[in-house]
């Protein structure tokens, strides 16, 4: 996957969070949310459980996963001199 493709995925994940999950911060702070492109949500205390349910219900690669109330990475950085 190219850097541009990774950035595109990160941007889409942020848009999904802002549109469908931002309002969950007051009630579900610190939990994990999987967000399908159509707005369906899975909210779990356990990250692995959220991931397993999202893959089962939305299909692998068809959702964004984030900790509610935590900032997402804004950019990917290369390490080790690259």
C-alpha cells in the first residue's frame, strides 16, 4: 500500500469517526468503536472483541476502528532513516 493510500484510509477513518461516533465521547469515553461506512457501530470495552465483531458483521477492511475520545494519528511517519 502506498503512502497516499494509507493517508486516504486514515482520512476516511477520521471522517467516519467525526460523522458517526464523535457524539459517543461523553457516554463511552475509553471504549472502542468500529464504524462501518454506512454508520453502523459496534461499541466494546475490549479492542479485540470489537475487532472480531466488526470483521464478522462488516467484513474485513470495511470499517474503521478507534478508541472513543482518543486522538487518531494525523500522519504516518517513517523510521530508521527512511
